[in-house]
C-alpha cells in the first residue's frame, strides 16, 4: 500500500510512482485495481531464499523511489482506517473492466494479499496438489492472518480481508477436481458463456495457472515483514510437493466442502487460536496442533527443496502472528476501543517494510497466548 506519512492515510498516486521506477524495479512492479496499490512480483526462483532475497531488494528500491515523492510503503491485509469514499480506481483497462463488472463493489477499501506460485511438473500432479491444498487453506489463512482493523475499528477478526474481498464473485475454496480435464472444462464453460474475459478473473483461494505451469495460493494476507513471507512461501512450497507426490490431506475433510468453508471462516475469525472442525475425530482440533502435524510431514520436503531454515521460521510466525502484532503495535487488546493508535500503527508497519530477509527465529511456546 502507498501511504502519505503526513497522516499515514492511503495515497492514490501509483501513476506518479510508476514512471519513476528504475528498469529493474519497473519490470517487477504493476498497478492494481486501486490507485493506492502497487504489486511487487519476484522472478521465478529455485529456492525460497532466492525469491525472498529479491523481494527484500525490491522493497528497498521502492522505498528509495517513494521517499523522493514524500511517500512511504507498508504491507498488511487491510489499511487500518481507510474509508471507501477515499478510494480511487486505477485507470488501466483491466481495472476499469473490473469496476464495470463489480460496480460499487470495486470501490470498497482495498485489500492486500500474498500470492505464492509453485511450479509443478505436469498437469495431473497440479490437480492432485490442488485437491490437497483445499484442505490446508484454513490453516494457511490462520497463520498468515494480518488484517484485524478495518475502517478505523478493531473487527475482532484475525483476517478482516477475507470477508471484505468475499464481496467479489468467484472467490473462496474451489471444488475438488478429479482430473486436469475437469478443471479445464469448468473454466472453459465460464469463458464460453462470457462470464469474464480470461481465467485470471477467477479469484479462488488457490488456482492453477497453466500459462505459467504453476499452482497459485492466494488466500494469505500480505505480510509486513520480509521474513514472514519467507516462512509462508516455504510452507506453501513444501505442502504443494507433499500433496502432489504423496498426498497428506484427510479425505474426511476434502470430501466435505461445507466443513472446509466453516474452517475458513473460523481461521479468518480466530487466526492461530482457531479450533478447526475435524470430521475424522468428530470434533475440533487446535490450529497449532494441526500445524505441528503438517510441519512434520513437510520436513523431508523442505530438505529436498533447500528451505529448512525458512520452514523452521513458521513456528515463530505461529507464535506471533501478524494480527496479534498489529494489536500490540496499536496499543489495544482484542475487542477494546481503538483510540488514536492506528496512525502510529501504519507508521510502524511502514518502518518494517524494508526489514531484512532473515526469517524470524522460532519462539518458545511459553510466553505467547497464541500457542498451545
């Protein structure tokens, strides 16, 4: 998000920023639906460390350009106090098309997400990974939740971005597809009927990108610190490999979309404190317990992929998730009145935008109320 450090409000000035970007940064930056939003995208990398190292460099270069315009950048799932009537739509053809299709839904406050692409060697492996990832969407969401504030108030949610973005169509967890041909037919039917111009208008939590040869996870909130991006990217990469090659997701969950949808809501509401539904156990299980099991299954894949260090940082993020850190930085407890701390919160988020790429160290479970 582009912000004005005078009041730490959103700044719809992306059209001023883009022409000033040096070529190496301009190639990795793009406007988004709202004029206060800039997307940074790394090149494909073989390792998480390579991707996150580039992200750190891109953030630093962007901060230098913005300083010349007396602007700053910050990253989290929602701007804490933006109001819809302050928001401007970007002038690009795609974004005007979205506005024409979504009408006033496109004028809502902008949301900011972390998207992770993982290359998969063949289409059927990608579909297997997609089926498994559907089950893990709530856990990824709980871990990455970083948007507790909206319109100047504490929502009581860990990820308010989810219901806000949910006003758009074609969102949420996709259905299970048995084969790649089933996926193609589902998308092709929408294209033939002119539902939208091309497949990237499908805003599912996880989707295939055949043009790139990747599976894309889109459910996670944008992360304030570079190192938290590293932890989440490592977990996503390992889970994709786990599900594509071995399969881990419980069939009792995969076959019950209504349970997955409920878990998605619980994750958005409670973050890592969520107790998720588990039909296989006829009850609920703590998100942290499920995460520990998933991390154990991912460990050999992390070694094969060279992301052991980054995957180890997941424990630190689980112990101090973004939504909790935001409330601490704003000086409020969950459910309390917000007061005047949100401007200082955005200032703190901006200061952390260019933190280094080192992942956060794992924390002891003792001393955090957000772990078991």
